[in-house]
C-alpha cells in the first residue's frame, strides 16, 4: 500500500514528464495537472528536488522541471 504523499509525488512526476524537456512548471500548474493540494505539494516537490529528481529555476519563467 502506498501513501497519499507517494501518490501525489508520482502524479507530479508524471505531470512534469508530460511537458517539453527543460520546461519549468510552477507549483500552481503542477497542482492543477496532478490534482494535489498546493500546500502539500510544496513539501513533496522540495523533497523530490533534494533527492535529485527535480531541478528548480528562479524568476519569472521559473518553476520545477525533471532532471
């Protein structure tokens, strides 16, 4: 049995994988595409970034992207 956090993490990775490589999505965009609550998703994406699965870009066109 997998936890809800794991389900949201997998859905987020699939949402980020569906966009063109190198394209960053904001937390709001990932939340819309994955159905995960934004507040919960912030912690999940940070964990994925620290684990080396995601990268982050700052600024106006910033967000998270798959490495």
